[in-house]
C-alpha cells in the first residue's frame, strides 16, 4: 500500500485502500498498523485534521480492529 507523509508529531505516513476500507498508519517509531473497516469519511477526516495524532487516538485507535505489519 502506498502511504503519504503527513505533518504530525506521532504519525509519519498514512495510506488507505478503499476497496477494503483499510488504512495503514506508520508511526515515527517505525511501527506500521492496518485497521479494518474504517469508512472513507473517517479516513478523510483524519487527513484533514489539524492534529492527526489526536484524531487517530480519539476516532480510530481503539474503535477498529488492527494488526501490526511492521
């Protein structure tokens, strides 16, 4: 999955696969996670957020199942 760099103190890059509603989030520490079933609107809100880390922690992290891939 292709990810794009973002400006965030917590998140390095974000990608999204619309066919499976799967975002992929890379953190500055090097870990990469994929989250299942995240609607496109929530992905758009994450990208538009002034604080991507805050948006992620409030609306994605503990609300969707995830797997660590790196």
